[in-house]
């Protein structure tokens, strides 16, 4: 089960999830571009890796493509170790915004590994924007609902 | 959440100044003067924004003598909770794809090893 926590005191999003895999496998799924492109998703998008240098001090850029629409993301692999990845992450459509992400692979010693992702943003507004982003559908649903209510005279 | 409350929360949070005020209040209560500080706005304008937030139930002010601090109503985070729920579903979708990739990795490694062995044999 995936848990998501938005810290009330600092603009951080934390995600935790257990996997039936070793830390080494999880690390590989995050650093091998062919593997990464297969799961980063979402399903409606195809991922094209533009540049990938998964070493401490390296960087990456990939593009998500959907029916002619392209969304590019890039960042730096600040630190890659067997039990963690520290990286920056930017959506090029909003180049001033940068996430500092720490991914930890905790061996649960029962064949499973806990992935803990912490994403730090520079403001609460930016954090909330990240929470909303990729949730375009959700927001559209919300606004569509609001629009219907306005039309129906419910508001 | 009743329909009119939802639409009020949506409308209240649609404005960047009010979002900023809410972000500030989410860490601690503040007086109207403190809320006005970072904005180049008249107190009157700030009060107007406050009224919108108050009517949406996003913030409240205690009755009593001034200064009455503005309090953020965590319950109004139902909208925020909805964002988080969607974000969680999205992360879960992604991680289910990762589950599949991880499951396939072992098989693929075996296949690759076999292929390498075959290559060696041919060489």
C-alpha cells in the first residue's frame, strides 16, 4: 500500500511503499533508463529518455509524450548509493520549480524492500501545486462539477 | 461535503493571495496585521479576502477583544485531502507498474545470461 503524507510544517511530500524485491533491484529499476522508462508512466504517456547518466554528479532528461503533447523533465543525480538516491527534479514547463528528492531503499530482510521518497519544495504553494499537478484530470473534474453546479443553479 | 461548501472552498482557494494566507495560517494562527505584512495591500483588501475564506469555512476568528487571531480550519482541508488521495492513487499506479518491472527483471536477467552463454558458445 502506498502512503502519501504532506508535512504540515515543511513543504515536503513523503511517499512510502513496500516492494517484493531487493534494494539492488529497486536501485536498478531507478537507474537503468530502459527499466525506468517502462514504469515511470503514467499509462497514457510514452516516456522517451533524452539523456541519462545515472552516476553521482550525473544528470537526466526525459520526455513524456501523449498525442503530440510533450512534457519534459530533467534533474541531477546528486548522489547514488546502494541504499539511496538523492536527486533534483524539474518540470521544464515550470523551470523555476525544483524538487530535492531523497529515495531510500530499506531492506526489510524478508525479501521485501521499503521505498521511502521525500520531496522537498521551496514553498507550500509550490508543494501544493505539485500535489495538484498530474492531477489535471482531478482538477478538471472538480471544475466541471463546479460548472455544473453553477449551471444547475445549485450555487 | 455539501455542494455549496465545496464550491466556496474552490472559489476561496482560486485566488493566489488567499492561498498564500492559508499557507501561512496552516503553520500558525496570525493576526490580520501579520497576514497583511507580506502583501502590498490595504487592510481593507485583506479583510475582504479574509471574509471569503471565513465564509468558505477555511479560516475562523475567535470572538472577543482585538487582536483576534485568524485560525486555519484543518477540516476544510477536505479539498487538500482529495488532492492527496489522487496523488496517492497516481503513485500507486506507478508503483504497480514498477512491481511488474521488478517481477520481470529476474526473468530477463536469466534470459540475458542464457543469451550471453549462447553467444559464448557460438564464439
